[in-house]
């Protein structure tokens, strides 16, 4: 079993909300360096397996694909898979979801369409209360889509779709799937989501949340979230985007704090009627008791946040929002307003904007941790083509003390019409004074992390990073 001491990274519409001081006694990071191929036909479910233990803090056991919680409590869990085709040709839909004690967890399923042999991030996340001995598993399945042949070419389905791993030369491995879990003590937490599709408008409109899966000390009234307690909060929203007709175009998602946009929170993804994909944004924000937070979406096309349901009865929410109140430890929220084209050789990403920081120094992307401990890190890059048309891919990974961290890389395919987010998330152990960076590489003319200023929405950073100490 591999123990690289790396608690990995990775990245819908569902909204999770968690708010509470964090003291992480139990944590684990697992990944798989093997392809895990699906099976077409009906609802052919398969369980995800892991062959790497990248980090371990006790309180959680695992046996290949079965994760057992030996300490009762409230946990944040997130699974990120690299969905795609093993031969670069297959097309179809890949779904991923969570199971607790062999039962599907409601509102945890995510869908990702695979076109032209592309690869894309597929994420399922949840705040879950467990008892000692509870078991959690990940499941995935494939579905065929009858896409128009005149638009997408001949349909190529079969046994070549699934969760895809790779080992690039001179770069860290790209796992097929990564799982992160950590326990936190909480007197305030919540999980909200929407099971309704929500078409976007050019003027921008609030995203509604019609379901409360769990809540303490945080209120939700039709998408207006109110914090009852002052503090520093980590907020993460994941949406599932699509189109209501044959349109295709970009959709934007950002956050407002007390009715004012949170700078650097906007994200963009191209949406299409034939496909589903994830749109992610996250921030660390200071709040007072009674403060409000809202999600806002906009588009000048007939696209929006799309809920979906198939014959297995599982509903994929249109949006999820997670919020965690942090204790008084190190944290940072950093971003870049500059486009950063990728090179074939890995190059560190720059971060020139500081929205929040405590005991984390930032020298334009080189971050120095001033307090030793275990940290959760979430980085979201805005992948695209800076100039003209083209295709390619972008990879993003972590570098600690000038050394690339194995099993930390992610990969996102880009075509000339697409703009999408790429996510690295996970746990990392740092000593005081250690440095780390985000690194990208890519292939394709002008492919990379792209900043932009839409006419109908706030500025979109090329990359943003949130991190905070959990133990």
C-alpha cells in the first residue's frame, strides 16, 4: 500500500452547507492509480476501489473500497473522479455517488457527459453524521446517450468508459478517483440543495435551495442563507449545468455577501442540452451574526442549473452549497486576475490577489505555512483557450518544497468552445515554514487558466485557492 503522505485534491447542481469549528481527529486520503471501467446496459452499478493510502490520521479504516468510520461524529467527505474514455474515443454519461451502510445517499449523485474521448472531473461531496462502525462506499455507472449523429459524429459506446488513471512523464500521477474525509466537532452545520432545474437570466438571479438535508444555527429561506454566529467560514458551491433547448453557451455562478458580490468568487462553464457538467466556486469569508449569503447565476443563453433523474431513482440536484465555520487557525483565500497559458513543462501558477489570510504568507503564488498542522486545500482553475480556436488539455497539481506531490494531479480536456473549472482538493500536512505552490502544464495553443470579465457577471479569476488548518 502506497503512503506518500499526500492527502489529495480534487471536483454538479447541489448545495451543501456546513458551519462549525473544526478539530479534525480523524482523516484519510485514498486514491486509485488503476482504470476502473464501467459497464453499459441498464443500471449497471460498480463499486469504486482504492489501491493508494495517501494520508491517514486514524479514526477511519478502509478495505479496498469499503471505508469504515471507527469514531462517531460529523464528517466532511468528498470524492473526485476523472471520468473519460480509456481509448480516447468513447462517449456517454458517467455517474458517481455515495452509499452509507449499503444504501444510496440521497442528493449525492453527480453526472458528467464524456464527448469526443474527453476527460472531465466528476465530484460527489457530503457532510454526514455517522456512528462508529458505519461503512461508506462509492458507486459509479454508465449510460448511453442518443446524441444527434450529425452534431457529434458516430456514437461510440461500449466498455471503454469509466474512471481513468494516467502517469504522465515527468509529472505526478493522475488518479482515476480520490477520496478525502475528515471529522469536525460542530455545533453549527447544515446541508442544503435544490432538486429543481433553474434556467439562468442575463440580469443575474438568486439560486434557490428547496431542500434542507441537515442544519444547525444556519437558516435557509429560498436560497437566502443566514449565519446566526459570527466567524470565518469556508463556502463551497457545486452546480450541475445544462441547457433547456438546443442552445449552448456559458453560464456564470458567484456569491453575494449581504447583497454585495464577493470578489473573485465567479466561475464559468459552457453548458449544452446534450450534456451535464460541474460548475464550482468557493471562498473563505468573514461573517457577522445575521449576515446573509446567496448564490447568483447568469447567462445570455437558454442554459442554467439542471437537476436530473434517471431510471435508478437517484436525483442529481441542480446545486449544492457547503459552509464550514473555521476555528481561529491559519487560513487563506487567494486568486489571480491574470490569464496564465500552460506550457508542456510544469509551471507554477501565480496568485496576485489576497482576499483573506492568517498565518499564511503569499509571494505571488508561493505560499508559506507559518503554523504546523494538517490543512484542507481547495483550488479551482478556470480552464480554457486564451486566443482563437483549438483543443487540448490542462493538468494541475501540488508542489511542496519544490517537490511535485504524487497522486495530486488532475486533468481537464478543453475544446475551442469550452470554458470549465478544474479542481484540486484534499488534505496536506505541513511543517512551519514549508512552502507550496499550484503547478499547471498543458497541450494546445493558448490552453491554460483563463481570467475574463463577462458583460453579464463579475470578473472571473483564472485560479482561486482556499485553505485552512483542520488539526
